[in-house]
């Protein structure tokens, strides 16, 4: 027997942060809204948890930093979200030294860069940084507006050299032309590879699109720490949606969607049917196609990262005797991410082999925001450390996820040890059962736990933030082949990351109408 789940103006499938943003906007506009979330709590990948027995530390488990969340959304929904700027942009170990980027000390950063790479490299760094900063300031506000055409977006960029370098040719061209030092090239290149498996000279320009989204966030390109952890962001969104009148149903696994707005879902052993004037899919496009019975709309997604969460009894010692670990780990700490090393890691992974040395980056949330620590851990000087391994595509884990997970973790920890003065495992806190406080997630783990196709953290490859098809010019980038069904998650145009932008844009498409067929 199929039970009646009700009739609503809008049914939102997926209670991640984008689904909650859409629900809050629509409910505030007077629409009746229900959110169906498969898991036992809302938040999707933007959640916090205490994963280690007896350890009072609330980790951001899957998503860590915030850059792309527009201030407009925070203000519109009156969210109690507080973000703290990381003064340290990054630290890169260099043998017995290091290169620290201090966002508040331009002269100091230039002096460090000049010391190991020369004044010409420092000039190039400042020139490139100024160009991307201007790009961010000009284009970021457009992400919450109807799509511009490509010519209109190019006029918005207002810099032919930047357009040619970032939008028209592989990113390797501008990196290799502007920078001579392998380390500096690698620091710049890493922004193009977060969750994206691509070579820097990939003619499909996937790396360019990833780079673009990582340097324009907030109109500054800064990546900030959410006070209280990522779960605090989700809690604020869920409260805003509920306060506006949206109904949030957890444990509701959607099993089928009809183009007329009928949605079937189960809670436990009971099956329900709910109807919506619009259905907003805050899930991966591949998942939506399956629920609709449609053929997949593009190439199969593939995630490409290893996520490792740690709690440390103390920060590790560095090989650089002049470097303060509290500064080095506060920003993005680069691990074997030289330009040549990144290329070698990609080549090995593309050939089906585990990268060695593994490339990755890490940062310490608690050096910027200690509120995620309970009183005991805070008094004891405990810290969290998040490690994000690059070029770890799902294909490496397909045959034996458990075995490959252990191998990938070992490769990543060995790589970290290469750049520290002591083994990272010697610094791990022990939980109440005596086990080291460390957990690891492969792309296949993310698929199993969060429904991300092959663990792709952006649901599929990122798209350009403008209308590539003239028919989509002036739309919101969320439309599908079915008039009543809209994308609402990271797989929408201008999706990816913790941003709320697809949720905002799907809500605007409902409230203000849209005139397209298919956003592919």
C-alpha cells in the first residue's frame, strides 16, 4: 500500500546544504515545501560529527572550508553563519626550509618567495594574484544572477589575456609561461585539481574550470573556516528552512520521480507518494536520471580524492627550524605538490597505479576556530588535522576498496612523513578505546555514504559559469528536459563546493520562471 505523503508547491529531493537553501527561500516566499532526505539527518556532505569514542571533538567530516557561499544568501536567509579568515594562505615545505604565504604580509611573502625563487618569480606571483583577484571581484556576483552568454561573460571579465589564459587554453599554458620555479607552479596548479582528475594540459579544460571556482569565491578567492564546524552551517540552514515553514523529512529514500511531479519514497518499510508543482533535485544529475528512468545525460562522473580526518595530541615538528607549526598548519599545507610531482602522480593514477609519492594538502581547523573542541581537548592542546589527497580516482579502488584504501592511506601518510621532522602517526591522539584518532574515506566510500556518483564531490565535472548553449542564455542553469523538474545540487551549472548557489538559483527559477529545455 502506498501512503499519501501530501501535495506541495515544491518537493526538494536531498537535504544537503543546497536543498536547504532552496527550501528556505521558497518557504519564505510563501510556497509549501517538503524536503526528502535519505539519511537520518540533513546536511549531506556539510555535516559535523564526533567519530572517535571518548574524544570530545566535533569534526567537519566531508566538507571543510567555505569560499563560494555568497554573502547575499547569508543575509537573505539571516543565517547565523560565522566564517573566519585564515591569515596564512599556504605553507610549502622546501627541504629544510619552507615557503609561507601570509595574506596580511605582502612584503613578507614577497621576501620569502624572492629568497628561494628570485625577484622575477615574485613579480610573476604578484601579477598573477592581482589578475585573479580582479577576476574574482568582477565575476563572482554573477553566479546568483541569470546566465550570461559567453560574449557577455567575456565582457564582464574585461581582460583578454585572462580570458585566453583561463577560459580558452589549458591552464598549463599560463602557469608555464608565467612561472619558472617548479614549486611555485605546483602551488598555483593545486587549485585546479581539488576533486578533479585531470592533467594540467587537458584540452577538455576541466582543470581550468576547477581552478576558476577555487579563485573567485566571495569575490576574493579566500577559503574561510566555519566557526563551529561545517555542521554549524547546516544547522543554520535547517533552522531557517523550518522557521519559514518548510517540512524536513529524514530517513526518506526516494525511489522514483515522475516528470509530472509525483515522487515515490520509503521510510522504513512504508512507501509514500508525494506530489509537487515543482521537484527540485539536490542530488547528482546521474541519480536524478536513474530515478526518472532517463538515459544518463553525459559521461560517467569519477571522484578523485582521499579524505583523511585526524585528531592530534600535538602539532608535528617541521624540518624548517624557523617555521612555527601553528602558522604552517593554519593555512593549506602542501605535501609533495610540486608541478612535476603533480604530473607524475596523475600519470601513475591514469595508468591504474597508486601515486607515489602521493600528492595532497592539509590544514588545521582548530588553529583558526577552537570552538569544535570540548573543554578537555582544548585544555590539553589537542588539534584537528584534515588531509586531502589528490589524484586518487575511483578506478584505483574499484576492485578492492578495503585493500586499496589501506594502501592509499599508507602512501599518503608516508608522503606526509617525507616533509615533516617526525612521523605524523606519533602525533595522533588515542581515543577512549586506545585507537589512533584517524579515519579515511575513498571515492567509493563517499558514493556509499553520501550517494556521490563514484565519489565525485561536485556530482560531475564542473561547468563554465555562463551559457554555452544560446538556448540557455538568461536562464538559471538549473533546468532539465522536464519543465517541472530542476537541478538543485552541485551538478547544476555554477555548482560545486559549499556554496548554496544552485539552491538559490533553483528557488529563483521557481519564483521567477524559466524558459529553457535542458541544462546539460
